C-alpha cells in the first residue's frame, strides 16, 4: 500500500510539473513532499518517545497531502548518530530530525563534535515541553525547598545525585543546584531515568533533577516528592509545586523538550509548511489529551522563536558545562 501511495504521489508531482513547470531563474521551490520523508529519532524502536513519534506521524501524513512518512531510529552516541544521519542527507526536506534539549548541551560537552547543532540544523516546531523537577524520596520529612536546602547544607559532601548520564540536563541541573545553593554532592550517572530513580528510593542517592515525564510514574504512586520545577510557570500537572523562579532562584528557566529540525539550507517554504502542519496537529483536542496522559505540555512556536530558544539554551548550558569541567572527550 505504501508503495502504491508513493507511486501516486510521484505521478501527481510529475503531472503538476507539466502544467506548472519550474523555470530556471525564477527561484520557485519544488513541490514538497514529493517522495518518502524520513523522521529520524535517537530513540530506540519501541521506546515511549519512538512510539509517540510514530503515532504523531499517522496524524501528520494527511496534513501533508497523504505523504509517506517513515520512522528511522538511530540510537546511540547521545543523539550524534541521529543528527549526522540528517546532516549527511540532502537539504531537501525529506529527512526530519526529532531532537531534544540534550542537543543544546552537545556543543560544549563534546568539544570534538564535528558539527554545530545550532548552525547546521534548522528548528521547525516544538513537539512537547516538560519542566524539570527537583525530586527527593517521599519518605524524607522536608516538604519545601527551603527545608531541604537546610538539610543538604548540613550533609554537604555526603550527598549523591543521580542522572540519566554525563552531559544530560539532569546531570547539569543537579550540579547547578549544588553549586548555586552552597553544598557539595557527588554525581552518580545511570543509563536512563528509571535506574537513577530506583537508586533514590533505595537510599543510594539523595536527589535528582528529572523531567516530569520521567517522574510521573513514581509521583503517581506517591514514592517521590518534587520540591520545585524549572520553567517560567507552574506545571498544570503539579499545580502545588512552585517554580525555582518564584522561590527567588534565577537560572532555572530551561525545560526538557522535544522538537523537529531540518538540515540547514532547507527551503523556507518547506520549513514553514511542516511547522504549520505540526502545530495544527498538536493543537487538536486529540493530541492535547494524549499529552495530558503523559504530563507533557505544548505551546506553538514559530521556527524563529524556537531558534532563539535553542540559542539561549545552548549558551546557558555551555556556562554550566565549563563550571563542571566534565567533557565527553
């Protein structure tokens, strides 16, 4: 069926070119999409992010004229393999990257990175946003950030914090928290979110900075407590938890996010069409409900606004990486 659809699209494109020829020198963009479009993800096939992307592609295809969209999983190397798969392809709109907030850390953390995510990739649209929360075991007596910081300073040098790995937002925010608040803690990296959270419940680590998507399963079981979240406003899913900002702590505005990117040089008309289609689908009640089930939020961003956000995040993370002195190389 997919092959038949592809043939129909190609025939339609060919027919259109007979009646609307693209003449050299007139700068007209080619019809898009006119062939199979890859959606490249750094997630492994079948993991939650991958399954969500595949589900989204099913709704997106009709908004792109019935285009054939195929997932292409490139896990490994902290997203570098996925990024390079898109960067090694032509800038024709037929390779789309599903990136995340970690890509704004890569340029400073991996000093030998052979490309610049900020300069070599073009933001298209945000897929989801998730604040990052300071999580502690629910068994701890502290109920507020102020109370917990008093405990942390008393135990300075004896605390551990977990993360999903070196150079991740959870690693750097965990470091930033200790550095800003005046206590020392040892970073314990894990492969993925769940092992680090389970280590917290076991008492091997005392805190962690994780996005609410990762925290949700244990929060709903009342196994963890979140004392503050990043971002400019409270999460609708944790309405009683204040932001760091409202508690008077600046520098905690960055959130976890996923979003779509093209290779730099892709025609602006293609960028705009995909952005419009993604935002249209994300704005439907169906996808609002799906996000709520995962504690994910969303707000429409133009490619230009998203580019400014990527730039701001990249600069902020670079300053923190330099403070940690920890690099991939």
